[in-house]
């Protein structure tokens, strides 16, 4: 029996593919956290750039803006037909 009960991490020999398969399928904590970080960055960066500078509108604000545009369009249409 061994004195050291901890399992030693397996040394990965091989090329890029072997290392990638180990990272994808091993389930080691460092690879899981790294994957979550990568996915967070991939979705977070575009979301940040899409939402910066735009004021968040409530549904009521949107409806009021749509009503105003609709009434302006209808009044412009009726005055041009006269």
C-alpha cells in the first residue's frame, strides 16, 4: 500500500489533440472554471457593446413612443391627401 493516498495527476503526453481531449473530457476543476470563463467572455463582450449607450426603456415608454409615431404618420398621411 502507498503512504500517499492522493492520486497523482496523470501526465499528458502527446500532441495538441490529446491535450484538448483531456481538457474537454477530464472534468478537472481548473478546466471547468476555465471553460465557464471563456463562455462568459464570449457572451459578455458582445452583450456589453450592444447595451452600452442605450437607455433601457420600459414597455410603457415604448407604447407611448409608438402611439406618437403612429399619430404623426396618420396626420401626415391625411393632410397630404387633401
